[in-house]
């Protein structure tokens, strides 16, 4: 195993203080993660992951750390790094690295070379399972380490962008081991993408800028699950919401939900806050910057920093300066300031004060990640290379754990009802 890129502990001056603070954050989060608590009891007793090495590239903060520790308690050796240069909490990363069964290479603020060096360091552990957020690790294994593929039983992908990349890879016949599309399961999309992205993005923007949404025009680019959440939460804070879309059905859906739908070229002239959620590049470009109002806020809630074209914005700017922590102002020649949050990266995780999605929401997403890893260990032979949906019974299992923890009871189908739904010969 190569140690060319060192673990986080070798990057920090006061490792012990960092570890203590990271542990404090993890313990707080775990109090509010009943799904992971329930799985900890099972996995710690049964050690289902013994003998496996799990390589992870994810946002290394307190909630993720509890998933990592859960897998290690289940018997795995875990190596992890970040999936965004600005989303790591160094103290949490240090707390993970203190565990004998976990090596964390995640460090906040690394440059592009260091970011990929850390991924290489994780891959050097020769993982048998991968858990990704954005697919960078899967891509690196296929491009640079194909010799490892035969010993990898499968993987899991957390986010929309990663699943899109995996499906494209699968269509081209280039994905050589099975990967579960965790992002596409109901327990992820209906809660993490809608409520998590909506609440955390808007909260981070408000805390970073100390500005209100009330009375402002908030432009939401994209009306997928994440865009729906941002639009709904912004409307709930008394903003006027404008949606931009490239899909006619989603545009119509946004219209029927009561939002104004415009092309970005028109929305650019009236927006006060712009939030991109598309997972695509060049959503906001030069033509839009040229007509925006003075003082606009530009934020991205998509995985990669390609949705707001910062190269074009920089070309237009007469001056660039730091207006606040996490806010860069691009001053146009005519005196307008266009304010970019978190360097155009994932705003709810990359801003200096960002904490990511609410704890309760990530408990559900990470519960699905954990049971998917368990499924791979137990039944890997059932899955061919390619992208796979999470089995519905696993998704339901996570929901049932959460409902039980919340003290919520719910109905079950009677035998007659189940028979009726499963038949074709019951007419009027």
C-alpha cells in the first residue's frame, strides 16, 4: 500500500484537539440518527463486513463520519477521502483517523492535485467495496487501476450527478462492477434531495450573507428533486420563486405548482438570488451575467462547480474581492457587484459555515448506504456489472426502522387487499 499522500493527522498542527472536537460533533449527530443507532447494534454484534476493505469518497463531516464508523464497527477496514475540496471538516476527519480500522485522507481546502492524490491513497488500500458521492473513485479505479476490478464486489453511489455519470458509463459498456444507485431510491430522493437540499442550501446562503429571502426573487435552475426542494422552501420564506428548466414536463410541473417559469436569459434580469440544481454545466453564463442586477447572489447546489461559469464571470470582472467569508464579489466595469458563494461549489457543504443536510435526513440516506453494503456482502453474485436499483425491501426496511424509532405505527395490507392488488381478474 502506497503512503505517498499522508492521512489527515499529518496535515494538522493540534491533532488531539481536533479529534476531540470531531468526536463531539459525531456524538451529537448520532443522538439524532436512530437508523444508524439500530444498525450499529446489529453490525457490531454480527460483524457482517469482516474481511472487506471499503473505499469511500464522500463529504467528510459528522453525519458521514457516523456511517464510516458504522461500517468499521461491522468489521470492515475503511479508507476515506473527501468528494469536494471544500466540504471536509478537518476535526471530524481527524476523529475518524483515530480509529484503528479507519484511515482518513480528507483535508479541507486541497488543490486539484491533492484532491486526486487522496483518492489514489484510498485506492491503494485495494478496496473490495466502494462508496462514492459523485463517482470520482469509481472513475479513477476504472481509468487507472483496472487490475482491482476483479476483487471489487460492488459499490454504492450517493448523489444525482454520480448516478448520471454511472449510467452514461454503463451505456457505453465501461462500468465493470455492480453499483447501486442509492440516490434514486425513495428514502433518498423524497427526503435527502427535496428536504435536505432545500433546507440546507437556503439556510447556508442566509447564514453566509445575513440576508433574508422575503420579498426577493429567487431563481431556481432545474426542477428535479433538489430543485423542487429549493423552490418549495424558498416560497415558504416568502420569496417570489422563478424556475428555469430544459425539460418541458418539469417546466409544466413547476408552472402547475404555482411558480413562474422563464428561460434563464429572462430570469437573469429579475433575479436577486440564483441557485443552480441541474448537475449540468454552463447553466449561468456570460449572457446572463451581463444583464444581472447589482448585488445578486449566485450559489450552486449541484455536485460539481461547473454550473456557474466562473471563467466567463472572471473575464467580465474589472475587480474581484472577498466581500464576506465565503462570498467573492465580482465587480463589473459598470460598477455592479455579482456575488458568488463558496467558489461556485456545493453551497450547503463548501461554504465556511456549512453543515450540510439536517442530521435526521442524512440518517435515512446513510441507512440505505449501509444496508446496500450489507446486500453486496451477502448477495454480490446476484448482480452483474452495471447500475442497479436498490431492492425495494431494503428501502422499506430503513423506513420501518425510522418509523419505529419515531414511535409511529402504520397500516398493513390485509390478505384480501394484497390478493386484490396482485390479481388481474378483479373487475367492477
